[in-house]
């Protein structure tokens, strides 16, 4: 980085970074957002826009990834290991507004998994001798819950037939046959699927897709034309919240939204987004916690599950430690419990994987 810049400077200083990129290297700042103080932003999303303009950007992004891995995990985690040689996190019941558990000191829900270097950190978490790690993950649970709550026939049919929900969405939005859906169409459809559930407006969707707001608005309108059940659900939830002051999960847990009747439009809009999303994310949160209780009861009562330990909850996934020779039996029981938590008219699916460490888990098929 210093070589390309032609001088040494503090890479961690946003002020220095701005000076090098936009003054010394004179990179084109067109389209780069400003900070609250009116300066050009050097956030990840903005640096990505400059990738094609200088080889220094790739190196800065790599540096930032390494610096974060080092400070957040490599330097910090060893010092938090307990006397038993294990890391012990603290789970918070009230750490999130959706009802999901939050983890802190250390936060073990954000151990990276998407990059090769991130997976190296996960590889440091391994099972003791003669044991194996077993992961059970709810498959596309928020979209499945959305299908149940909204009653949308197209989504329900797709899940019931075991088809690819994002490919089906792409087929509908782009008006092509499913076998003509490209990987780029599917990628966009996936962003749109989750964007609608999170209540994204045209501005946020445009940013996530890298398109203009008119195109994003056209996608949203097309989505609601194609998925009438979801359209009706979003209206119904906003209306319910205005009338009652709250929305509910499928398990009856309430999220109060007094801001929905605020005279300030931006507060209303935010509450409307929450009214759509809270029952979906909240139901998923209720499901995993209910499953944890039932699995714990099974571990305490069933001699066949002796040696099975529930280690972690990572949003829609549970991580266990189990004897090598008992993994398939334990996996089958865990899968049955998790898939049976919610009574639904579509399949609730749990994906299983197992391996010697947290990075090298391989798909586990259970008959």
C-alpha cells in the first residue's frame, strides 16, 4: 500500500486514507458518499466503487480484513479461554428487538465464515478427542415463515415441491422460464426476496443491487404483482400495528410499535418496516429457542443421547458436540425436534453437517 501510495502513512486513519486516495492518487470520487462532516467516505461500500480505479483498493480491503481478524479474534480470543480450555460466551435474552439471542464476551455468533481467512479462525474451534461437531441449521427459515404467515400460494407451492425459492422468484420477476434463470438473476432475486421481508424501500434496494431507484421501484412493484400474498401480508401487518399498537409472532409474542402512529413520517415508515419483519424474524427466533428447550429436555431424559452437548446458538443454527459413533442417532433426533417446532402447511427443513472443527463441516444425510 505504501509503495503504491509513494509514501508511508497511517492506513488506519480515515483522514490519511482520504488524502492518499483522493488527493495524492487523485482517484475519481464521482458517486462516493459523504460523511456527516461532509468528507468523502472510506467505508467498505464506498471503497468497492473504486476497485477498478487503482490496485491499491484491493490491498486496502485485504489489509482491513487482516487487521479485523487479528484484533477481534486472533489477539482477543486466546485471552478469554477459561481454566477448562474452553471459551464461554454469555447469551442475552433481551439483546435484540426481534427476540433472537445475542452473544457477548466474546461474541461467538459473528465468527467469520465467508472468506478463506475467516474460515481459518473457525478452524481453531475443534471437537475434543473421539468427539465431533454437529451443526443443525434451519433452511431459509424466514422465507418459509413468510410463506406461512402470508399464505402466498406461489411461495408455498415452491417450498412444498422442494424447489429453489430464489430461482422461482427470479423466474417471476424477470418473466423467464425457471430453466432460463441465470446466476445473476438468482442473485438479484435473493436480494429482492430478503429486501421485501426487511421492508427495504427503493433507495436501499437500489444500493444493494447496484442499480438506480427507478429500476428498484419497478422490481418492487413487479414483486408485489407476482406475490399477492406477500403484498396483502405487508398491508395487513401495517394496518394491525396501527390499530393495536403491536404485532405478534406465530407463538403470540408481541412487539409494540407506538411509533406507527407518529406524526413524523420517517418514524411511521420505520415502524411499518418493523411491523412486516418482526412477526417473521420473531417467529424464527421463537422457533430456535423452543427447539433448544426441547433438545435440552431430550438430552436430560434420553440415555441414548449421553455425551451430547449443545454448545452454541448462531441465529438459525445450533452447534453440538457429540460422540463420533452417536452422531447419526443424535442428528436424527435433533432434526425431528427442530422440524416439528412449528405446525405449518409447508415443510420446515433443517440441514445437518458434521466435522472435526467448525470450518470443515460436511453435509450429513439422515435417512
